[in-house]
């Protein structure tokens, strides 16, 4: 009988991970867990302690920090696979899952399904001939060396790629490989896993190639399976049901999706909402049930397209995503930095990003050309960003796959700040109070169109007190709200005081906060 070793990559919610591990091992299967090193030692200790007596649980041979789109995701998977292959000699299949996945069939059904067909299940389409990649770079993922992460170091990512192109530094793909691409949610037989692990030890050239490939979790296993396994033993599909909106965001499943999920021709589904407690309970109970019959109708995708399509042509049967997802999410935390001197906030945020790897975006509601990910067009207009502000920021949380996000907002964005504080998510705000010299105020007047190069000096001098008063009014209006988790950093404060403020705002160590405050020329004009 088939016995599955689940490979779980996760980075948060230790209690939920413990429950998921208990569910997936309740019917005699196994699980190997890689908990992101960024998740912290305390959270990992909670997981290990809670599962210490479960013989069907093991942990990756090494914990590393993972970044979206980076080789680290593949390396973490390999560490977890190596541990599972060694710890569970009776495992016949290895199934990749995430913390957002849940089974939509019984364990009994899964074992029978895998026993009936001696094959590997992995999406694997030709990288160059297929249209699997819908947006963004394609060939460049492979032919250039990627050492920077596009999500955390966007400018360096594209600058490095442009420089390689300019200097003609294209690299060759290993000659014997046909690069394939597809979903990272695969289910592979034990023999295939053993072949892959053996291949990784014998082919350092291939490993070196993929280490500097962009988003290798969509190409590494997909390519190696096709390279090592006869085509007749490969099923070009995933066994995990997932859908994406037109904006490239995963569709999230809620309590009322239970019957629809069970009728799909899949074993798992992703993503299950963290708030769908009833759905999780029902699916968890289902997994260990016996003699359950499933009627497969497989209408999920067509039903989703039908409902969203009706909304698109004016027949408002289906809600738009910004109506049905008008909250950021209860378990998420939005960190707001507000400062009138944008360059000061940008310097600070750049250092925060460097020290914490926290996804951070600068003045996305104020600057049209703020560097932003491609989310299907909604990001191209300040008007759209502001109108659908919560849905827009929720999409950013989903894009970065994070539960903490930092954004900059100008102090004039009082309504934006109020709206985010009214959300059921957690909100924290850091206000940066700066000194404003007459020269700075004059430059500000010109930047916002209140004055020009030809404005008489005496007219400009009469205008400056009004501008200063307006800046003070914006600050007073924010402070009068008495926001919870509000922190004030002042240019005239000591470095120690400002470091203490940063530490509380970001919930980081005082040493890291001191490094951030020590940013060269932080308050310089």
C-alpha cells in the first residue's frame, strides 16, 4: 500500500503547523518539515517539542532562510527530502505541500489512487515552447546569473541583468538538459526521489546552473524528472487544486467551498483561508474517514470563470476581488512609515529592508513611478491604488507571501491611515519628525507646484510660514487620533532614543535598531 512522505515548507504559525503535521500523519503517513530560519528559534522549538513523540515526523537536515523566487526554496526542499528519504524507508511517495494546503480526499482514497498508477505527478512543460509564463521575464530567468532577489532588491536585480546583457555575459544551459517548467506542487515516487538525490551529488554543473536561476522551484524538479524518468511514467499534472485570478493572485478558499473542493479531481487544495476554521475542521475530519465515495465533477475552474466573467460584463452576479476581499486579513500586520521628507523615509526603509528582509514599499499611494510588482495593471494608476486600497495592499501581502508588510505614506494621507487602522488586521505606525529649514520649505513649494523658478523671493518668503503651518497641521491631526502602536522618531532626539523607538516599532533587537539609526546622512537634505 502507498505511504506518503509529505514535504512541508513553512515559515509561520507554529500551532497551525503542529496541527497540520498531526492530521497528515494520523493515517500512517509521514511528514518532513522545513521551518524557515527567519521564523525564529522559539517558534521552531514549539513545533519540535509538540511533535517530539510522533515517530512519523522528521525535520529537514538543515534550516535556512528562504526567499521567494530564490534557490533557497529548492535547497530547503532538498534538505527536507533528504531527511524524509533517510528517516522513512517505507515511504513510497513524496508529496510537496505548504502550510496553506489541505487534503480534499481521504487518506484511504489517496493511497488507492497512487497504488492504481505507478507514475510521477508533476507539471512539466517545455520552458521555451509553452506559454506557462504569463507575465514578466522568461528566457532571462535562465541565461543570466541572478544573485539578487527581485522582490527585495528590485533595482539591483534589473541593473545586474541589464549589465550582463550589455556585456554579453549570457550563459549556456547544460547541453543534455531540456528545461521544463510547471507548478512546484508535485508528487514523486521513491525511486524518482532517489534518482534526483543521486543526480544532485553527481552533477555539480547542473546544481551551479540552477543556483543562479530565477524562480528555480518552477524548473528544477520539473526538469530533472523529465531528464531521469521515462515519459510513459510521468503524468503532466499536479494533484493539488489551485486557481489564479486575472491579476495573478491565488484564489483563496473559504468555509462555503467544502462541497466544491471535494468534487475536484485532486487530492489537495491550496490556498485555504486562515479564517476558514470550519472548512479546516471538516477537511481534517474527512482525511481519516473510511469508505467515503467521491463524485468528481471537476467544475471548479469553469465555475470560477463564469462567476467572475458575469461581473466583468456588468451582470453583477459575481463580486469583484476588491469587494469580496476588502480586509487585509486578521493575522496580518501592516507597518506604516509617515514622513514629509520622503528621502529621509526612503533611506530609513532601505536600511530596514537590508537588516530585516521585510517587504517594504515606498510611497505607493503618492508616487506614480514607485517600483511595484506586476499585478495585472491595478498598480499602474494612483487612482486605482487609492480607490481599492485595502484590496491592493492585500494583493501585495499575497504577492510577497508575508504576514508583515511595510509601506510609506505621506502625512497628508490622513484618510488612508485612518482606513488602514480601521481594518481588522494589526497596524503599527512610525512618524518621523524632521526639521524644516527655509531652503527646504522653498524647495518643497517648488516641488508641489506652489512656486516656480520665477517666483519673486519676497512672495516665496511670505508663503513659507503657511507651508510650515500646513506641515504642522498634518502632524497634529495624526497625533490627535491617539493611534494604538504609534511611535514617534525625531531628528533632534538622541540616537539611543530613536533606536529604542525603531526597536519597538519593528519588534527587533536594540542592536539591529541601532544599526538602522546609524544610517549615514539619514536626516540630511
